[in-house]
C-alpha cells in the first residue's frame, strides 16, 4: 500500500498537466489512462482446502486513440499494459497482461454504415467461471458489420466474427480453438429509438489438437428480440432464441445433436435522478474440457444498483450462475452441477474530474454436487484511476 501511494503521488502532477492540456494532435484525440490497485485476496488459487491468501498489486497504463476523418469516418485504437504483482509465490503468480484494439466505422450515404473491429489480449485471467487456475492465454476477436435500411421502417445488417483461443500452457491446450460466426438481422423500427429484430447466425468450432476433434461442431443460432428504449427510463437489449448444434465426431455416449434454449438481456433502469439499476442475464452453452462434457449450459443473473451522492458513487451488486453439465461425471452416476454466487460493494470518490478513488469488497462462492470443486473467496481492494 505504501508503494501504491508513493506511485500515485509521483503520477498526479504530470497527470494533472495532461488533463488541463486536453491532448490532441490535429484531428487525433489522445486519451491516456492509469490505474493503480492494491488488494488482499484470501484464496488466490480458488480451492476448498488450505486456501492461500496474498496481497496483490494490479497496475495498468494505457492509451486510447480516436481520429475523426471528416464527418463519415472514425478510426480508433488502444493499448493497455497491466502488471500484476503477488505477495506469494511471485515467480509463478506475477504476470504482465497486454490488451490492444483497433477499429473503424464508415457512415455511408442513405443511412448505411460499415464497421470493422479487432481486439487482442494476452492474459492470465480465467476465460470462464469453470476454470479456477490462472493460465497464460491469447485471445483475438475480429468482427465485421454492415447495416442498411430496406424500406420504410425495415432494415437489415450483416455480421461476421472470428475468435481465436490459444492457451500457452499445456494444462489447458485442449481448449485451443477457432470459432467463426456469420449471419444477419432483419430489424423493424418500432419507435424512433426502439427496434425489434430477428437474427440468424451460422457458427463453426474447430479445435486445434487432433485429440480434441470430438469437440468440433457446427451450429445454428436463431433469436428474436428488442433493443433501444424498452420502456420509460429503461434502455437496453433483450433477446431469446435457440441453438441447434451438431458434432462431427462421437465422444462416448454424448449426443452429437443438441438443442439449447437461450436468452440474453441487459437493461439500464434510471428510476430517479443519479440512481442506476443494471440488470443482466444470459443462458447459453460454454465450451468445456471436463470429462466427456463438451460444453456446459450457463444460466446467469446479475443485478447492480448504484447511487451518486455528491462526489461519491456507491454501488451494490449480486450475481448468481448455474453451470449444468450434460454428461455423467467419470466413475459416478451423477452429472456435475455448479452454483456460483457473488456479492460486491464499492464506493467511488471523484477526487478530480479526471481522477477517481475506489474502495471495494467482493465475495465469491461456488457450491457443487462434486465437493472438490467448491470454494469461497473474499477480496478487498483500493484503486486509483486517472482518465484524460
């Protein structure tokens, strides 16, 4: 903590000068950011027996760029370096994370638009709630979108997305894969800021290792939903649909054809001034390497309530998730079922317009019908974040 405060003291004078100058080179906007966090985690390995606690420093330094070329073209990009330092087993736990993104948006005549985005990261953070061990991995996601009106209140968009997962440690190499999604939406403008849509995506999953070809699959997603101003004081997106998945190869007694109903929703409700309620929910399949279960079905709900009182923004959050595995666990007569619950509270203080201090607490717990996968975790931390 002492080192954190010393670092903040050194950064603030330069940061204050940068904030006052509003960094700009011609049409290029430059937005540096810095975040310094000190926290204590009482179960850094997320285990049930003999948990190990440690102090953790997580310091991030980055920059976001935006260049508006005329009135029709926006170019954007960013990079962040995140340094993690642990007070226990530093040789194995300390890490450097790299996150980068590039994007462009063209606004064409007749209300048409084209967007291209690419995001890349090298991290040790877990990709899903199934995984508890931190492992170095690379993930890259490239996306393309085209949107245009059809006639009257109808419109359409085309979309393509490619995601690459590469674990740099052998323990999780069975999750190395590429995923491709292509498809489109038909939209209907119900109100000036509200749209109904019907969406279709065709997807392919190709695993890197020959031994994991039993997880290769194709699938079809069909969804319908609404986005925009859902109701007075409520904005967001809600959709529901179904996924039809087919696996190319057999794996034990697992079904090669599966059908999963799913949904996704995210609402922001502003009941009164300076109060936000964020509601999030999702149900869908997540790739897995556990036993003969090639995936698990995750059902997630999350609620965050925040209130701004002068310079302090206080928030409370709750989340609940069930992970339901489709196949019997090896050597048992039951299917694995995990239940993840969590609670968090934060107090964010605006020191300056560009500088915020955040004090927070997070609690996580996993219950499972297979006791070895259970754990509890408590984290308390202090963070300073400057954005210019």
